[in-house]
C-alpha cells in the first residue's frame, strides 16, 4: 500500500484512515494518539486519548483530570491493534513519557517521531531507533549551524558565573515541562548541592518528576515575600520564559539573566531577549543527530515536519533518499 494511504496530513493533524485515529492533532478529534505532554502536541478536549502513563499524568496536571472523554495508557513496546492497524510506542528521549509512534499495516511501517533528542538525559528514557519504511522526523534544529554542545559543559559555564558573582542571583529561563527539570538534574550532576529556587509554575511538574524517581534535589519556592532580596544572593533560580516579561525576575538581587534553549546558539536571538548568559541546552536533536537518526531507521522515505524542513529534505535528496516536507501547522517550540 502507499504510505499516504496509511498516514496523511489533514488540518487536524496526521490522520490514519484505516485505524481512524490522529497523531498529535491540533484540533479536537474522536481518537488521538499523543507523543508527549507539550501543549503544541497534547491538547485537551479529545473524546479518547492513547499515550504513555506519564504523558497522561502530565496532561492531567496541565489541563485537569477531565482533559479527555476517555484515556488509555500504553507501555513502551506494547503493541495495540486499532481496526487492524498495529501501533507501538517507542521512547523518544524528549521529555518524561515522550514517545515515537510506529504505525504498521499490510506490511508497511511508518514511524512518527514527535519531538526527539539523542543527547543523554537522565530525566527521561533514551531515544530508541526504530527500523521503518517511512520516518516522519521533526526538524526544529534542522540546519547545519545547529550543533548542540554538551549539556554539562553549559551548566559548568553557569556555575562558574555563580562562583564569580556570589553577590548576584542567576535567574534561568527554562520551559516548565522537561527543560526546567533537565537543568535542575544537570546542576545536580555537576555537583551543585545548594537549594534550587523555582517559580510556582514549575512546582507541580517538578514534583511529578520527583515522584517518578528523578532526583532533582532540594527545591524551594522562589518567593521574597517572607524574606529579603539578600536571601537570594548567589542563588540559582529557575522559572518559565514568560516570567521574565513581568516583575518576577526583578525581585532578586542584581539578577543575571540566563536562558536554556537550543536557540541560544543564535547570538542575535539571545541579545534580543536580553539574555546575559545564554545556555545552549536543547531537548531536540541537532543537525548531526537528525542525520544519524535518519540513517539508523533505514527508511527509504523521509517526511519532514515542524521545523527547518527544506534543508533536511535537500540533504535527503543528495543522499538518494526520497523526502518531502509535510507543512503541518500548529506546532511551535515549547520544548526547545
């Protein structure tokens, strides 16, 4: 059968006609398979949702317990039949609970990657390459300029700044799901034993990570109402990027603005955001990792989505691999 008969782009998202389900739909649908809990992939209001247990738990934390009509948890590697279509979730290494979704029917296997990362990350299960006929890859950082450094090296830059400016606070912007917890874990792995102060928007997700056996160390609320600015001298404070747009970040002593993102590779973007200490820490694959993953899947056809599609499509063509952009709409970079 043709690949487009098994999965096809529609305004709602990727649709599987024989299985009658969508993958990461951007509109409310009857049956949704969700790769991970970021809001551009996991939206409330579907009649039925299939995802890993951790993704379902994260969606409940973010949207409330009634975020879908019904839910079903699936384990990595557990095959599920949907109208004769075989579906298997595989680790994506993006955030806690994230998955690639393999869809197989009449001898054809398509793997939808969702968002994925190849760099080591103890806060989630590592990416697992899956052999397939068609691989649908994200391309958030699908340009040769994007080659991510080692995360511990970037955290080392942060800790050297903390040691150099003990009278100042370091306020780190990091997305609430995945990135913030990875930054906390990297700090611990680098030997940082002091309390990490966190914005209230990170509390529930971070507590959930801890409940799943991911040790983030001692976390304290980043509030000054009961103390003074001086209490945060030399402290590391983690908050969502949106917090930098209000007065929250300015309540700390002479704060050094930091931001953890793959986009910090682009210096102009850091300057425009007023970031003094950019930390190039990404939860997506860089250019080399995207290419290596394509090769490992053995896929004869590549579909590229939500990112820098054209460059990766061109690379595939030069390598003799059939490729095309999907031009799916509605996927941003919440977990960059």
